[in-house]
């Protein structure tokens, strides 16, 4: 039979029973739609991270406790070789290439003041912190060396904390209580936005590290030491310098491994990028499974329709259709349905990705590759899952098929 | 070895159905010859093997043993797909239950056999289908689906479908079994008309009245031919129809 005739027969068969065809296609529609939406979310996230990386300064260096060789990007959990204030002091003294060094002591607590309370992160840092982070003041001032030496109870608020506690009012000069200790607010930071991981960088209260260590009850430790260089070109040399100073400070023997990890902004970005790549793959896998389920749905309905259409097959055979004709008819039917379903799925995927972007504010990105892959895949699903029912139909004996009620 | 005017020739045709351990001999050696232009009625009680014979003659099924030549071609050992071609080219099969494709117009139903035609004769399928429908008296209503047609009209569509490929042979298994007596006579008139035009026709029936429209009656019992004779006083279906109509009007 001519291909056009086959497609005509298949087309008639599909339009003749619209409900059945729609049900058959539904799995593919949802599957392809899901693949496109999910991959669009994943790719969008990757793009967004890329943008954030491009915005970030590239001369930031982060020192965290724990060897980097222990399970890749270790955060130092479970290792007790902590970072100490002495490490920071030594870096401060001996680091030739560093434009600034600051410890970051992290603790979480309730900040009470202004109109209510707000659970946030307290970072105990040194005076060089705004320079290292390239972070300007929105109002007020940052604390200085005398505040640190004097263990003064002063605090600088991130934009989010300021907004939540003092909606619109000027926070500078007000008081907040952290673990029942009153702190005087001397400044508010400019808004900085989210990190690549989606964390709100403005949801923070900065205070002198000495004050956080000594005035706030509870367990505190130095989560990281931040350093910066004058120019991005200095980073490799600066990292090496930090390494030597830290090894000396931690008294590490010549052939022993580092018990700390030094990363620059690019490393961090790579890690985040890796995470989103994994996430994209994961999303694609989930969506792929739904496509597979859609395929099985096609097979089910095709199988049911072979049974339901046994008489039709018998009639076609009685007037001269060969087994091969019936096989091709069923195959073409399932491929045509898969492709139509795939096309509708692409359309729904596009709209879905737009809707997701609209309602969540996430970045979504549709690549032509995704669309191609989804379409080719749905055609394959059609062939693969259409084949078994088609073969079943073709193997029917005309008399038995005709006798079927 | 074959006369050119022999359409069907079978010898020792047997068909055994095996169901588990029991065997049913539906055909027990049928020797049967039909020449061009005949109109044969195949009779017999229910279960005597009429349908079994028709299915084999119609190349829908294989005999268990014996030989079958159709139009000079040995078909009992042909492959399934070759048989499909034979069904498409040489045979028009008409069923008791019409067997039209549902949700498909009369025209498309009649076009269908030409879609499976590989011989290249399938130009103007629509035109041929319309002609075939006109031939059976269905000039109008060709866009109607089977569910919108009466039984007689459906059977006419089925006959048009059987005719459309110019087969050597029309086979009809109880074609009037689902029709009322008037429509039965109408359909038989159509068969007589086709036969008069040269078509070879085989009709299975268990009604004497119907069989008498044929030129020859073959009777089966237990899978064997027990009677094979010409019809002495052949009924003319057109006359019968006129008589029938007159009777009706008297009754009314
Ligand atoms: N598919 C089948 N399987 C088993 N037995 C069958 C089958 N078809 C017909 N038979 C048997 O073969 C015999 C002849 O059947 P059939 O040709 O249908 O008779 P008729 O058409 O004359 O009523 C019957 O005894 C019937 O039960
Ligand atoms: Mg029968």
C-alpha cells in the first residue's frame, strides 16, 4: 500500500473514535509536556546561576575546615580540626597578597526588636568583611576596630532583617535583642539578593566576631574565613599563600593532607552548577519515566482496541488486507497518535514552562534539543509500544476475527 | 488440465476441527465443480458444513486436506498473504451480518477493497465505488454510515463492496438471513441480475424459497454432498417481487 493511503486509513481510524484516540494520546501529551517543563526549569536554573556567577566578584577566597578530599566538597562536618581565631590572625599578619581577611562565626537565633521578631543568621565578622564581600552600607556605618576590641554590642542589619523588623523605618539607632542581649543597630547593608543556591544573603545580622563569641551564649564556631585579593589574577598565588600559612598554623607535617579547604568563587560556582546539572538530569529522568508510562498507556489502549476492533480487522482481512497491511495500519496509527500527542505535548510544555515562570518567578529555558528529543522519543514510544498490539492484530485469523462478537 | 470456464474445482475437500481431544469433521470429502456463469444455492441443515465450505471456497480458511482450484489457480496450499491477494482480486464475499465497517460511510466501505489492491488498478476508486453502488441500486445515501441504513440497504452496500474489484466469484453465506421476506426477494433479484450479467454466484441458504432462485441446488449433510441437481422451475425474483407487492396491497 502507498504510504499516503496508510496514513489516510490511520487518520480516518483516529478521527473516527476521537475519545479513544485522545485517551491514547493523553499519556504522551502529559509525558512530553512534563519533559519540556521540567527540563526548562532545570536549564533555566542553570542559566540563572551562570548569570549570578558573572555578577559575582571573582576575587573572593573561602577557607572552610575539613579536607576537600573527604567526599569531594566537604563542609568540614564531622572533622574536629576547626578553624581558629589564631588562623585568621596569622593570615592577617602574614598574607602579602590578601586585601582583606575576616573570620565568619555563624549562629542562628531570634532577633527581637522593632515591630516583632525574626529568626535569622548572626555572622560574627571582622571590619574587613564589607570590603571582602564588596558590600556597601545603605545607611549608618559598619563597626570599626575599636568596636571589635571593645567587644561592643553593635550590629549591622541585612536588608531583609531591617525590612522585617522595622518596615520602612530607619533601623539605625534602634536596638535589637539577640538571645536576650541588646545590640545597638549602627548600620543597614545594601540589598544583595540571592546566592547561586537560592539563599537570601540579606537575611543576616552582622556583629563584631568578638561580641558574637563572648556575649552571645550558646555554641559558636568559625564556619569559614573569607579573604580577598586586590585583583582576580592574584587568586592562584593567594590561595597557595593561604595554604602555606594555614598548614603552618595547624602544624601539619610535610606529607600530611590539609585539614582545611580553600576555594575561590569559581569553584563554588562550579559546585552549584554541578548541583543544578544533577537536578536537571533528575527532572529529566522523572519526566522520562512519565513518558514511559505514557507509552505503556498507548500500548494498553492499542491492545484493548485490537480486541475491540477484532471484527474490523476480520472485515479488512476478508476483503484482501494482508497481515502486513494490518500490522502497518496499527503501527502507523500508533506513530501518528504519538506524534500528534507529542506535538500537543510540546505546545503544553511551552505553555507550562511559561506558566511556571509566571507564577513562581523561576527562570525557565526551552532548548530546541529538548523539543527534538521529546518528539523523537514519542515517535519511538509509538513504534515500540505500538508494535506488540499491531503484531497481535496481524496474526489474527480472518474467520476467527469475523466471528468475534 | 483445467477448462477455462471452470471457476471452482475441489476434490476430496476435508475440514477437521480439533477442540481438545474431540474432533469434528465439518467437511468429509467434498468434490465440487462450478463453471462460469452458474448460480448455485448450497443448502443443508444447521451444522452440515455450509459455512465451513464457503469459508474455504472464499479463501478465508484452509482445508485440512484435499485440493481446491480457483479460476485455475491452486489455492489450498497458498501462503496467508497470497490468499489475501486472491480474496482481494478474485472473490467477493457477502456475509449474513453484512460486516460493514462501522462509522464509515457506504462509499468508503465500498472503496475499501481497492485500498488493499496492489495490482495497480486502483485509479478512480471513488468513481468505481459510486458505479458499484449504483449497480446495486444505491445511487443515493452513499454518504450514510451503516447505522443510518436499513438491513437491505446495508446488504446492498456489502454486495457493492464485493463487486467493486470485478471478482470471478460472488460468495454469499446466508445473505438474506437477517432480512425480512420482501427485502430477501429484492436482494435475490439483485443476485439474479448480476448472474444474468455473467457473474458466478454461490449462495448458502437453508430456505427452499431462496434456493429456488438459483439455477442449481447442492445439499450438504454431515459434510458431504448428498444432492446436486439443477433447479427445474427456477423462480424469477422480479416476478416474485411483483407478486409479493400485489399480495401486500390486497391484504391492505
Ligand atoms: N471454528 C470451529 N471450531 C470447531 N467446530 C466448528 C467450528 N466451525 C464449525 N464447527 C463445526 O463444524 C460443523 C459445521 O459447521 P458450519 O460449517 O458452521 O455449519 P453450517 O454453516 O452448515 O451451519 C458443525 O458441527 C460445527 O459445530
Ligand atoms: Mg453457517
